[in-house]
C-alpha cells in the first residue's frame, strides 16, 4: 500500500503546482466523486469494480487496501469511489482526500495502460451519429455526476444500441430512469434507426 509519509520520495517534483481535491456527492449514494484541480487521466477512463481487477492501475490497487473501498473509477480529473456497506462518508472522506493528495503530489503512476481500443463500427454512418450525440449531449452530464457512458454496439436489424455505464452510474438507483427516459429518448428522437438502448451494467 502506498505510504503517506513521502518526505524522502525521490519522484516528488520540486516547485510543482499545488494539488487540491474536493469531494462531491453523486446521484448514487454509494459513490463519492473526488475531483482534482488538474487532469490525472486525460482522454481515458478505467473502471475497477474489485481489487482483483485493479492490477493495471497503481492508484486503484492502493485504494483497495482500504477496507472501506469497494470500487474505483478513474477518469479525466476525478476518481469515483464506491464505499463498503455500512460505511459513513463523513468518516472516510477525509482519509481518502489525504491519501489522494499525497499520492498525486508524490508523482506516483495512475495507470499502466497505454492502448486505446478502437470502437467497432465507428465508420458506419449511423454509429457515427450515435457517437456524436453521446459525446456532445450525454457524456458531459454523466461525467459531471462521477460516471461514464461508453458505446458498445449497434444492431441495425433490431435498432438496439448497447452502452456501458461505469463509475457512479453502475448500480445507481436512478440509472435505469436516466437510461430509458434520457439517453434512449434522445437517441430515438435524433436517430430514427435507433429503437432501444440497453446498458451492460444494469
């Protein structure tokens, strides 16, 4: 586990910009969004629902050393953490903030991943429309709530769009309503070929 005593850490950058972190509630009461004043994982998103799956992310692996952490989602300038049952946010939030601030100020690595997978069917006209709508209208709102939505597939015969929800959206009580009334409603109005939207994580 990453140690908080970093006085002798050689990776510490002298005269670095000041790092600040604040906690923000999400629509999912089981998750909290911790927002940094700078990017930690630009143009990427990584979801780790368990400790066993966190080997690619040093920061997630370290967070799972805390018994109260049940899930970690890393993206842009924030980390969304899922708490363990019967854990109170007011008790663990200061601990998480202190850990995260020390971690980033020490220059510790965020992720070992480097490749970005290509989106299947992105050259299809309809898929391109769907991606554009997701990027323009839907992703910013979802990210603002500490989560992420990503396109998985589109079936031209059935009109079915499959997406994946991560971060605070995964397991959120309101995510089904958001998916059907918000995302599905928008896509079916703007892209007539789309008939239904489903999410893999629901």
